[in-house]
């Protein structure tokens, strides 16, 4: 995470629940969410399915992305 003015404001205003959205939009600055990084590690075969799901923050979205990956393989 890069301490952008927006991120700093969210922390100052105790709106940390919105930081994930700022990280996603800050990808051009090199920011990446935990779940996106875990997904990439899984795609590369570095971590297992269990580790991916167990360490993710939004398991519903992870399951959806896994389903999409499976459908693309077919």
C-alpha cells in the first residue's frame, strides 16, 4: 500500500473499511490487495487452494474467481 493522500484521509477519518477500494484503484502505483496477490500466487502454483481460501479476506469473491478460472479452462 502506498500512503496516498486518499489513504491517509481514510485512516484519519477512521474509514479503514474503504482502503481496499483505494488499493484497487491505486494499482497504477503498484498497490495490490492481499486477495489479488494470493490469487496470483495460487495461479503460479506457489500456494495451495487451502492456503488461498484460508488466508483471503473475501472468500466469496475468491470462490467466484476460482469458478471463473475453471470455466476458462474448459
